[in-house]
């Protein structure tokens, strides 16, 4: 069985401690028998769009947008019209979209989601 590939696209402006938390979360929660992964960092405005599109064209199973609403929007733009799945790991200052969608703001802790 081949593993499905996930690309984590991280906005490095989210801070060193947050980046460390993401790496630890991936290491402790990602099933490495089912998934391979790589981490890519955005370097300029709209870079997440290019990275996401490149990942989709290379056959990535999913792209995880790690950052705030702007980072998520960039990744979404890169995935439009592809079959690559989107994951959102909210690490921005406001995370308005994640809050609206009831995505846990502490994704690597095990707790029930709030009821609607």
C-alpha cells in the first residue's frame, strides 16, 4: 500500500514556538504508515498559492494550510480546480474563518468540538 502525501504549508510569521508546536503535532499525530509529508514555508505574499498549486500538480493527497485567514485563502486559491484535499490548522492572530467553521483552535489537543 502506498502512502498518501500531505504538504503542510506554513506561514513562518506565525512564530518559532508555533512552528515547533506544529512539527511536534505532526510527529505525534500523523500516522506515518498511511501518510508521508513535507513542510514548506511561505517566503512572500501569495507564495502559498504557488506552493499549494505545485503540490496539487505533483499529486499531493492533501495540503494543510497552517496560519491565519490570509494563509488559508492563499492555499485555497492554489487548490481551486484540483482534487487535492484542504486541511486547515489555524495559527493566525484572529482565525475568523476557523472560528466560523468551528475548527478547533488548538488542533493538537484531544478535546470534543463545541456543539453547534
